[in-house]
C-alpha cells in the first residue's frame, strides 16, 4: 500500500492550474489518545438503551461528548467548507417543518439528526479528536468480540457475532467501517493488513451477506487505487458497485444460504415491496421524520433500504443533500484544490464511504447511524485547513 507523505503534493499532470492540497496526516506521529474521546468511541459499539431514556447509548454518548467538546478550542477551520454547517442547519429546519406539517412530532428524530451532524462537525474541526475516537472504536469492537465468545455479551442470532451490537447486520456494518477507518491510525503496512484481515474475519462471523460483499469490494478498491488518478478511481468505484450487486445476489445461492434463508428472505422481499410502494407514494418533500416503516403481519418493520427511507422521510431534499454530503466527504472534494486521492488515508475514507453506500441498499438505517456520521466527520477533517497558531479560531 502506498504511504502518504507530508508536505505539498505535486501538481496534477496535463497542465492543470490547481495544485494538490497539502497531504497532511489526520493522526500525527506519536498520537496520544484523549481518554474521554476514546471512551466515547468505544461506546459506539453498545447499541442497547438505558431504561427511562428515549435514546440508545451511542446517541447519549455522542451528546455527552458534544457538551464536553463545546468548551474545546478547534484546531481546523471551516472557512474552506462553510457549506457544511449552513447546509445541515437548513436541512434540519426543512425536516422539522415538513414533519410538523405532516402532523407528526419532529423533536426526537430531528434531535438525533442534529446530534449526529454536530458530532461530524466537531470531529472535522478537531474539537473531538479523530484518532482517539477511532482507537476507542477499535478497542470496543475487539472487546465486543472477546466478550461475545466468552458468553458475556448477548447472543441474539444463534452464534452469529453480535454481542452488544445486538443485530448482526448492524454489527457487520460497524466492523467493516471500523476496520477501514482504524487502518489509518497506523502507518505500518503489516498492521494495516492485520486490521483489515481482522475486520474481514469479524464480518464473516456476523454472517451478513451484504456486508461481506460490500467489504470485499471496498478492500479491493483500497488495494488497487493507490496508483490511480481520480478519474480512474471513480471508474473503479463504479465497477465496485457492479461487482457488489453481483456478489450480493450470488451469495444467496451458496452453501446453506440456498436453503436456510428462504423464509427470512421471502419476508424481507415483502418488506422491500411495501417499502418501495410507500416511497413511490411519498410527496417530493417527504412524509415526515420517522415514517420509514411498514406494517406487515400485525407488526411494524423498519425499511431495509436506506435510500427509500430518505425519500419517505424527507423527500428529494433529504435524499440529494445526504448523498451529496457523503460523496463530498468520501471523495475529498474541495472547490479550491484537489485533495490527493492516492494517499492511504484518502483511499481508506473513500472505501469506508463506499461500504456505507452499498450497505444502505439492504441494511436499513445506515446514512443516519452514528457510524455513518463518523465517516462524514473523518472525511471532512481532511478538507479543513489547520487554524494558524496564535490566530483566534472565530476569525478563521
């Protein structure tokens, strides 16, 4: 794997007028983790709730970290990406208004969105330390697996690796994204391979077919894109999407999957069909936050397709804005220069965003899950310029 170098990268070939932006490490040499941020990262693994609290533990931990981080000085400036706080604020206002006009209470869902948006923004600005959160997340994922096989953590899926993550698809998603982002913590190629390999083993143990396929193509992209220019990388991403759909469909015919999953797959198809109908019937502005559910067999079920969920909850506005933010953060797009897409950090972030886009097709809530906004926060962090020493942060 290519190792990024510090300093200014050379100008792109072909006489382009804009040079590559400085290729700085998100996690510097000798990085020392902030204990509280690392603990917060570890608790992103724990999806259970606390009796009497309306939000699950990851959201509560994020809110606690935000309260602490408000009093910290940022190290990176949003001057070059002021669109993010502005866009997120306007999106929240729109979502709250359209939900209220649809006769629903927007407070709980909009509050969760606001916390996630602020979490990503604070990660990007340095108020919350990227390296600490990633290290904490890695520790949490390791402990979750160890405690699961020691029969201490919950076993919700008959031996499939879930633990405190409760759901095997949610577990697989977090192990996949976590492994890709955790690989940027180290600069040693051997350690990176070990992290990625451990992530692959964990995902196989969860038995999530969709995430297996998504992780496989994401790691393949990570490995082959080191020497590719941005245009070829985009073509490689398009090819990865096609390979994902082929692999995801064909995994259903391999081994025990062809027999053991017929009943559950048939019910998922019914949910998907009902979800598609509801998405088609939604107005352009959406049906309101919290409406991405269907009623089947006397039960209420969440959508399996996050894209349809965006359409139903916030219409074209939520769909376009959400996908655009993930694309910008994942690909490292800036208006005043090219972020060097060949560094390991850049390729790992893009691969993590690719996993989010692919898993969103089948795994339910993905885009507005804490792990998704961790990807956005880390991706935005490399777009921001450091605040000059001695200069007030509010003047940056």
